[in-house]
């Protein structure tokens, strides 16, 4: 990358985002954070996750991309700004959904639009095929919420952490099978 005077270079999870744009001047945060799963994180990325999710002892199970959601949620506090990220769909599936979205919903984050799982293919010689989602969120609840899927747009009342129109119910991981069932 070339250096420019108006571009802050560095680790986005270690930079105070308000030094880049004061939150009172912020309208939207948008991005395509790195897609790095738990098993592929470096030691430095593990430290980033621990720093961003200081109060969530289960966050170590999340994909690295989840740290951008948390960092944006923290910055949105006291603003009418919004955020949207392209991410791996793993953050809305399995054990990751309750870990991330219970945390964010506890900060009064609301999902206002989402593009459900789609396959993104790169144009590189070694083509990547990644299952992605796009999630738009804020601290304010919009009256019109939208779910996008397979080229269709549907207005909904509420979008939960699994990107479906349903209440905020989370499936929790059990340590052991129940022998009485």
C-alpha cells in the first residue's frame, strides 16, 4: 500500500478509532475485515481478540472478524452512526452466534439489515470461495429492516443473531450429552 496523509496505517484493532474520525463526525463505519478463523489466528491476533473482548471470556472462540463488530459497537455508543461489515458467515452460526450477538445486543446493538449467506469468489489465480454475510447494525432501531437473500429484498420486523426474522433466542453449547434424554 502507498502511504497517504489522510489514511491511518496500522493495526485497526489497536488504534483508537476516534483518533481517525471523532465519533461525533461519524455517519457510517464500513469494511471488509480479515477472515481468520480460530485455528488460523496468530499470537498477535489472539492478543487483539483478548484486548477487544476484555469482558467476554468466551470470545476466544470467535473468528477474528468479530473484533471489528465489537470495536464498532463500542464506538457507536452515544451516536446515531451506523456500521456494516462483510464477514464470514460463521459469526451467525453454531457456537459463535450466541457468543458475539449476546454481547453486542447487551450493548443495545440492533441489526437493521443483513444479506444472508452468499458465496464470494475472488478473481485471484488461486480462487477463494468464502461464504459471507453483510450485516448492518447500529445503536438505534430503524422502523424498516431488510433481509436480503438470493437477490431478493424482504422487509422484516426484527433480525436476530442468526440473521433470521425471529426473536433473540440463542442455542447454547452443552459440554456433555444429557444421558436422560
